[in-house]
C-alpha cells in the first residue's frame, strides 16, 4: 500500500509539474541554461525518486574511452556515439507499434506540436520516428494490451506506464545529447555512474556568480522540449482512454435479447448493474461464426437493456430458459454489480465545487475586479452608463430627425451652449440644468437623444432608469454618484436617462412608493441632490425621456433640475411627410417623391415616427416578397393596411350565413359614412378576415388633423359607428355579437361628452376624471351618477335613431353594397361611386389633392380598371389610419 501511495504521489507531482511548465512556456523569457534541456525529464525523474541510483559495479564500462586517432576525448566521444546512434538497430525484445497506434501517435504529436516552438518541432518529429523504428518496451506493450481488452487501470498501473514512458524519454534524450550537446571544454565531464547533485545544487551553483544568467533576479528558464511533450502526450492519451468511454455499447430490448442471443445459445452470462440495467456477455467465438460482421465480435463490445426490477427480470429469465428446455444446472449465470459513473461522481461533488467556485469568483471581484473607490461591494455600485463618442459611436444626426421641429430646436439650443458657451454667458444667460422629453411611445424621444449625442461634440452618457436599481441595498444611489462623478471629469458633457419614470415616480404621503427605506426612493433622492448641486461652470446637462410625465415627482420636475419640459407629440401631416422623406431615402421607387410623401402622410393620420418607419420597411419587404424591382404605391398601401388591420387570415373560411351577416354589417357602416355630412369619406370596405378576431372592416380618410370636434361631428361619428348593428336589425331576424367593439367606442364618446366636454345641459359644465381604478369612491353623488347614466343613454339613443332613420331610407342601397361585397369581398371608392353615385358632400382638401387625380397618374398607381405592376384589375384602394374610422365586424 505504501508503494502504491508513493507512486500515486509521484505521478501527481510529475503531472502537475508538466502541466504548469507547459502552460507557462509561451509567456516566459527564454535563455540558454547551463544544463542541457534534453536532461529536464531525467532531472524530474531523479528529483522524485524514492532511492538514490546505485553505483555501477564496473565504472570502466561507462568510462571515457578515447577513440584512436582523435586528439581530444570530446571529439572521440562524439564520433563514437554518433556512429553508435547510426548503427543502432531495433532491439530484439522491443515491440513494434501497429499501424493504428502509429496513426494515433501522429495525431497526438500534431496536436502537441502547436504548443512547441518551431525550433524544437523538428527534434520532436525525429524522436517520434525513433520510437516508431525501435518500438516500445514489452512491459508497456503488455499494459496497452490490457487497455485494449477493456480492463480498468488502477493508479499503480498508470504510475508504471508513466515510469516506462519516462525511461523511453530519458534514453532518447541521451542519444540526442550525445549528438547535439558535446561536453563544454571549460567544464570537467561527469564520469558515468556519478550521482547527479540534483536541481537544488545546480540552482545554488548558478546563483553563485553575480551578473550571470542565473544570478539574482534572473528569470526562470523553461522550454517545452520534446521529452516533456512525449510524456504529456502519453499521459493525455491514457487519461483520455480511462475517462472517455468509446463506442463499445449498444442498447437493445428484451425481445431482441431473447430472439437474437438467448434462443440461439450465444449468452455466456448476464450482469445486473445497479438493479436497473442488464449487461449481456456473449460467447465471442460463437458470435463470430454466426454473425461475423457484428460489432459484438469485439471483446470490448457489450449489449445492454433496461429492466424494471430484479425480481421481474429473474422470473422472465427462468421462464425463457424453461421454455428453451435448459436444465437448472446449465442455466445462464446472473451476477449483480454496483457501478458509479464518473458523471454521477461529478454530480455528487458538483454543488460543493460550484459553491466554492462562486465564492472564489465573487471574492476576486470584490478584491480587485471593481476598481475600488465608489464601486462598493462586488463592484455592483459602478455606474452602468455607456459613454459615446460622437465621432465614432453615434451616426445619427439632426438631419435624420424630422417631424418635431420645436423639440429639435429646444435640444439644439443645449448643443449650441455646450459648443459656444461664451455667446450666452456674455449676455448673462445660463444654461438650463436639464430637460425632460415626454410623449407617446414611438415619437422619437430616444432618436432625438441619439442625434444630440451625434452632433453635440461632447461626451454623451446614456443609461436606462431601470439600470440603477438592483437586488442590493444602496446600489442605485451609488451608481448615481458614480455616474455624475464620471460626468464631472468629462465636462462639458450630456447625461441621458431613458425611461426615468422607473426611478423618478412621485413619492406618496402614505408610503405607497415603498416607504422611507425603498431603494428607488433613495436613488431618486440621490438624483435630486446631484442635479441640485450643479453650477454653470460644470457644464453638465441632464436629459431624460419618459412616456409618463404625470407620475414623476414634483421635486424632480421643478426649475433648477429639469427646467424644460419638452413634449413630443405625434406628428402632424407635414411632420409625417418629413418623416416619410427621411425613411424613403433608402427605398428604390419610381413614384414621384413629393406626391408619394404627401399621399402616404394623408393615409396615415395618428401614426408615430416608429409606425411610419415600420410601414416603409413593410413595403420594402412586400416588394421583395413579390420579386419586384421597385417599391410601388400598391406595396406602400398594402404595408399600411398590414400595420393597421393586421395580417389577412386566408385560412379562416366563414360559413355562408356568417359571411352574409358580415357583408350587411360592413355595408351599414359604408352607407352611413357615405351619406352623413360630418362622417369621414370612405376609402375601402372589406369582408376579408384580418387581425385578431376582425371578420370585416371599413376604412375612412379623416378630414385632416382634427383637434376640435363639435356636437354634430360627434353625433355623426356615433351614428356611423352604430351602422353595423342597425343594418343587422333591418335585414335579419336576429343580431350577432359582432358590434361589441362598436358599442365600446360609442359609450366612450357619449360618456366623454357628458362628464368631460360639458355637452349635456342636464349635467352642466362639470368635469369628472375617469379615475375609478384609483379611487375607492366616486367624486360625485349617486344622484349625479344616475343623471350621467341617463344622459349617456340619451345621447346613444339619439345617435341610434339617427342611424336607423338613414338606413331605413337607404335600405335598398345597403342591399346593393352588401351583395357587391359578397361577390368581390372588397370595395373601393370607385365601386361606391358606381353603385351610389357621387358623395353628396364636398371632399376634404387633402382627399381631393391626393385621391382625385390632380397630380396625374404616377408610376405604380392604379386607377380604375388598371392593373398596375401587380396585374390586379380594379380601383385604387388606399387604407385609412387605425385611430380614425376603422370599424371591425365579427365576434370579439
């Protein structure tokens, strides 16, 4: 046992020394060592030897023999050993390598050569050729044969293999030393058999001379020589064969085991592993004669199958052997064994290793990874803000921002102050401390901040509000301090905090924010302190973006912190045209650009900048999907329709009764929009299912950007919205649930007329906030609530009666439009004019300008009866925006 432990310790120390030296070799400064490098492996072997080498009995046989005719012993020794090396033939007891072993050795050597210096690769290859020529010792061949047979190697056997390979490396080193490293004339030769003083004595001797290569302060010399490479290669190969199983097993079923092996008498024994797996040992000779091409001929190959329980398996085996008529004395033996796989061992130690590794990792981060200072524990207090360079990192300029002229002018004033502060300071002006960019999603708040970073010419720090708060207490405030500390070092600069409402929410008196110890409140207090402490000489401007300016704390919004509140609303028609101009620069189209921008802007009221960018991109995708060379107006209209209504559901097939109901429902909307004076002009009506639950829809073009609406306009809109349900009542015996969304819109409009807009004489000029979700009780009495309900019902009833009177009068026209819809599934403005005649009211100016042919027929536009580039016959059918006049029919 003691010998086994010593060998194990020797192997561990040798492996650790080899791996450490090999990993440091590419990074160490090499020098010529006084001891030949080819003796390194021999030195390590002697260093860990358990007993000193014995003195040779006859020193003369290893002594220095001078060759006749040579002047010096060194020359004679060199020539004698050179001749011996050349004339040396393979020893009789050495075992030659097989072709497979030589191939595997070449693969390993080619892999090891990548880490060996180029000057030593040739020597390494020569050493390998010597091994191929001379062979390996018979002891090493015996151990390799055991490994090929599948026998497991214990640590003592591995140590023995390591010793044998070390001896081979030492012999090779002696041969090459005799050829390449002749004895130095200034040093006496060590006689054969003399004891090596060891590495420690040599190190002391090297340090004796001051200023020498081995003097104080000199770097340790180590090179990955060929001997180390050979030893490491053999150890790696043995370790790989021990721990990485080969493809020598195959899973089968009980039926395959019974019919293929058991019934034919090929089973030698069965070993039950861990009570759930049966390993089948076969008679190899019988298998080879019956199945010569089967992999089971190999001694290392085994079949196995899974068993439910040991008792059930034994019963099945007994029954099978009884059926085969096998006597009890000759039945197949069954053995039981428990094995623990390396993976299971790793899993048992895995949690402990993971815990220790995590502790080590976080300790390293806490010790030096955070940089010290304000980084705090684990480096979590470091600011996550990204610093941008306007010359390289940000490519967005103010020319890329359109549709928000006022907001852009406000921001450009900040940039002008940072670039030329003297122009303002000489008049006594000082720059505002900060500005809040607020507005609906997609209006360009972050885009404007990017343009500021691209043209300000000063450092720009960008951070999200959610990045301040972490699971650790105090991290948010620490990151705020670190952010502003870095900003002060880079003045003049700009800080942009996106989605500041994540940390800047108003602090409630009753503690709904989270209390005095809330992390977000501490972060907000730190921001207030940092911003309030600014002065005009620091030249640090803070910009913030949010969709919810109403929830921000008042202390944050006061002058002195965020002095300017810049509201970025959805663009007007001119703004949309400018935004389309920016995004259409990269689009290949033959349509006149001015006409295209104006028409698309008229088709998309209520769209934000992000919606417009999405429409342009969808149009390009649709054109590419149809292999078109350019993007036409038809593609743009399909893209707008895709964004508004969703994707067409071609797979949704309606029943004839449902399709007829949807057609009359949409025809009611269309007739109301055609004959009501203040309704929006109809552009398109369809009964093709689209989007989420929409079985049909009608699209209209609003009369420009409307900001004020009178009672007549509201009543006409509500009557048009109710047109679908009224049409169902007039043409069918019963009604459907398709008008639920229409009722929601009408109820909202009527409620707003009564409670917010003062359009009810009974309620009067009172405004009631719709805050039922935030307040436990209503801000009015029960009687007022009943009056509001009655007034809302009255307004809805009036709109319903107005719609019913019109559709009763135009019942025939409703039938015409519905039947045409059933036939074509989609009607445009030209179809409505053909069926109903011209609209009795004047069209809006934008409608007349872009949809009445005033500009002529641009490329890619479809007029009545034209097929355009798509080959589709019919009228031009432009869609309308989602926020105005889109009525969807179908169950919700």
